[in-house]
């Protein structure tokens, strides 16, 4: 009898479907098929691979509403957010459909001959996806990996596997060879671990906690296997006294409460220059009160439930003994609901140092530019962040001084598929997205022709 895992609708707390848990033997069978089909895929003309990815993108576009509805039920994402996420998958596929014809090597001047380089695919790439953004994060890995000529085995999080499974089916419907993009559901300790240890999986992409990411990297090191890691965050939203305070306060809830704060880019620390600290809090309170938390099936909803009861308990633990300034509202009753919270914190508080992964934000004052930079860098993480100032010189100085991989000035934008994304320090290794992502799924071969 095949082992299964029960899926729970986060908005109702009710079980609704079983998904299989693959065994090590089943994972090995999937990888063996991927090895076989990858050789044929890599031998295709670049134009043929590009056309195949464009067909995949078109099929995803035709199923945006279906994918969005699956995400609402499985993950509790508001329907408008889920539609954006499904459309994003198609956009990422379309963008990287242009990569096969642009993976150009170099001709390097040498004496006595001709020296050229080639970008060759790794072979089979294992991608391990978290539960917070199941579709979008998966596409950041599988689209450029396929474009570069690799096969992909994808392990979605057990809690949120439905859209990944459906994307695997849509790939076959679009005409991609069966087994080229394979989705394997199951426990991380079985499926994910096998990606790390299997000799035919030649690169691993992992998105998740820093603790697990370190373990993945250590395991891959045993086989000299490259990894891309997108890990945790404790991003700062830095508000200077010359900022547009109204705009900064109005936009702050979306920067941390989007997806119920279950986002490694969440600006979960708001650092406000002391001279405008009180005024900023006055402006922030009505913005938090207006944040719409409710049924994710309603188009007016901005935030749905947390993913599980255990995760809600984890988020709630951060409020024990905390100085809660004010909270938003959330439904009562069934479902894993949690009202957004704004906490006044000190620099060394747990709530100011650890990743919460929920709709809780710590607000702290700072004195001057140097103090703001020091406070922004005062965590082990370095993924994202925002800087609010009308002074161009200050924006340049602070953006260069803050140790984060992705920063926005007078904005909270973190992800555009055509620009690089990734973290510094404990927030990860390597970069995803952007114009060079497909190249990151290749190895450079150098060949010298003596003349």
C-alpha cells in the first residue's frame, strides 16, 4: 500500500485530499527516466527547446484559473494573488524560452590555434520547493534549468503539492517528453535527501530554512555537487526622516503581511529615524487596520490564513511578552487565522533577530544614517530590504552599505523574473532569475584547437 500525506485547507482546517509519499526506490526510478530523456532533450536544436518552452507557457496561460483555484484551497492564498502567481509561471517560461538560442560561449584569442568555450547542461537537476510560494519558486528553477538542456526532478513541499503536480501534467500536455520535468511528492527526508545523495542528480536547488539549507549544502559537498540556496530573511524597511512618510506607512503592510507574512523577503523589521518615529506609527496604525484579512476565495481579500495550526502556534509564540502596539483583524473560528501585529521592539529581542514567517512586524527607532545601517545589518540574514528617502546620495550610500542581495528604494519590489534574485550571509548562495540564470545550470567547457 502506497504511503500518503493528508492535505488540509488552511481556511477551514478541513482535510480534503491525500497525496502519495514516494519511496527511495520510486525516486530512483524517476531519476533514471530523467537521465535517459535528458540526453535527447539536450541534443535538440536550441530553437526546438525554445519552442517547447513557449508551448508549455501557453498551456499554463490557458490553465491560470485552474492553478489559482488549486492554490487557494491548498495554500490559502487570496485568489487575486494566486492568479498572479500562476501567470508569473507562464511569464518565467516565456522569458527563459529565449535562453537556448543565447547560451553563447566565447572565442578567446590564443597563440597557435583557436580556443572556444561551450555551456553544457549538468544533466539532471533536483529542485526542492517550499510551501509558501509553490508555483512561482518552482518556476524560477525549472524554467532556466530546462532551457539550458537539463532534465528536472521537482519535490514540492508536502503541505502544498497540488499546483506542482498539475504543472508536471501540463508540461506533458504541452508536448515536453515524459520524464523530462518530473514532480515527486513525499517527505524531504526521503525525496529531498535522495536528490542530495543520488550521483545522477548533478545540481540541487533548495529554497527553505537556513538550517535545512546548510544540511543540503553539506550533503551536496560530499559529492562535489553545486547548489543554489535561497534561505531565510529578516529584511529591514528603513524609513529616514526625509522620506514620504505617508507613502512609506501606507505601503508597509503589504511589505510584511502579504501571503500572511510567509515570505522570506518580508520586511519584518521597520527601522524608523527617531525624529519621525512617533509620526510614522500614527500613520501606520490605520494602514494596518485597513488590511483585509479573510476568505481567500474573495477578490477583496488581501491576506488569507497561515498554512497550518502548528505554524500558527510558532508565529503566536513571538508575541509572548512582546510590546504589541496595535493589531489588525482576522476571522474567528475554523481555519488557521492570525491577526497582523505591530510590535515595539529592542534590537536584541528575539522578535528583532529571528525569522517569524508570519504577519508580525517589529518597529525600532534609529538615530542617524550610520546607526540605521548598523541596525539593518544587525542580523545573520541578508536577503531583501527597502530604503525610504528623498535624498539620492543617501539612497546610494545606504544601498551600498546594507548587506542584502535585493534592495528597493522608495518601493518594496523584490522579485522581477528578468533581474537577479538571491541573498547574502545566511540568506543563501547563488542567484536565481535574471538574464544569467540559464547559464547557472551549465558547466563551462573549454576546447583548444591547434592550427
